[in-house]
């Protein structure tokens, strides 16, 4: 997996598991992965070392992957999207109407 794919995957995991993170973890992840702050910028902002920020982010990423390995929310959502996409390609109007209703729930 290249760095862009990993970055996108971590952002997706954050969508599901951010409520399980501490405020500090969530804010550092937001700065780094969503707002594209450098480690040095985050360190200056929160008043710690660049190394401490790096470790904190690395540990939080590990935690996100651990949550996903146990709960599989992202994996299941992707499977649902794949099935919905396959159903959309069908010609049956009733199936298409049901797919639209499912999408509204998602």
C-alpha cells in the first residue's frame, strides 16, 4: 500500500472510530491527516516535541487498525457499498427503488 492509499484508509478509519479516541488523539489526527499539518507544526501548537507527536500519531493509528480488526465497521460498510453498486446495475425497477431507500439509511 502506498502512502496515499494508507492516508486515505486512515481517514476512513477515523470516520468510524473517532468517537473512541481521546480528545488529544482525535485533535492530533485531525491536524495531521485532515488539515495536513507537519509534525513540527503540531508539536509547536500543542507544546511538545516532534518525536512525541510522531509517537502519539503512530500509536493512535495502531489503535485505529486494532479497532477495525475487531469491529470491522469500515470493511462491512465497503461490502455494503459494493453490493449496492451491483444492485444498481440491475434493470429491475423494484430493486433500484429498494437500493435508493437503503442509500438514504446509510
